[in-house]
C-alpha cells in the first residue's frame, strides 16, 4: 500500500464512497469485509472514500486502519488530521469542510503533505474555489435518491462543461451505473464515483466490476 508521506498514488478509475451507515460493530465488520472483497476484485482501479460522519474520531480511525490494507487507494472524508495516521492517499472535502488551503495545512502538520485533496463539487460551486484541489466530484449527473428534492440532476452537458473547465480531474457522481459510466467518460470525466450503485447493490463486487468494465483503464496515470 502507498504511504501519504511519499509520492501520491495514481488516481483510481472508480471512487467507492461509503454510505455512512457503519455506526455499530456489526455494520463496521460487514463494511470491512465488503471493502476487502472490493479491493481484492478491483485492485488499483478502485479507490475507497471512507465517509462515516456519524463516527467520532476514535472509532473512525479504527475503521480506517482496518480498511487501509484492504484497498490500494484510500481517502478519508472530512478528516485531514487523521490522514497521516493511516497513510491514506487523500482527503475528500465537502461544503461543510475546511477550505482546501486550510486542509493542506492540516495535512502538512499531520506529516501527510503528499496526500491529495479532493472536493465534492456541484454545479453552483465556483471553479476558483476548487482550483487548489487535486481532483473533484461533480453531480448529481443523474437522478439519485440521496439528492432527490435537494439538487436537480445536471445531465451530461453540464458534466462535459465542468470537465473541460476544471483545472484537475473530475469524477462523475450521482446515479452513475455501469450503463451510464461510458457516457460519463466520453463527456470527459476521469472516472466515476458511486455510493448506492455499489453499496446498495445486491451484488456490490459485481456492480463495481461492471462500472469498471465500462470505463477506460487509466492505471498508473494521475490525470
């Protein structure tokens, strides 16, 4: 596994974002087993974004330590101060998080200066605010239950515009399935990010492999 204190690992093709339901020991054990299965099947093409906002730092850190050896690429959601402790590859920020420049300062103090900074972006986010990031997600591209009544789907045209204008790689997020992944890549997305398409699937590993099969493999590349 890579260490955040050295050169950053290449970006994965698929970001699997955990749904935030690992709130007790049984759910955490199930998540760790699933993460292990995903990592074994998908290899370096899959990255895990550990998004568990209900957990305090202690339980979250323990969960991250259990997930770390099971995946080739790991991002911690909204916890830059813990990145160095698990040699994570990135931190994923949101609109409630620290600003990217502030998160980089935390990463330096946490001896994780080489870790990447990502941002969960939406259509209304000014590109200038995302410029300091190394990658971002953009969505929801398609309708998704998690954003119903909150954000309208942007569609592929808006994704294409964001990918062309962004100063870093962009991942399509929101309602992206294996059937839609190729269209997102054709619109310029570096890859796709998924929550329900993987973690709510009847067969999560098969779902992840299906998405990857629809995407061009960019292994070993950072863009």
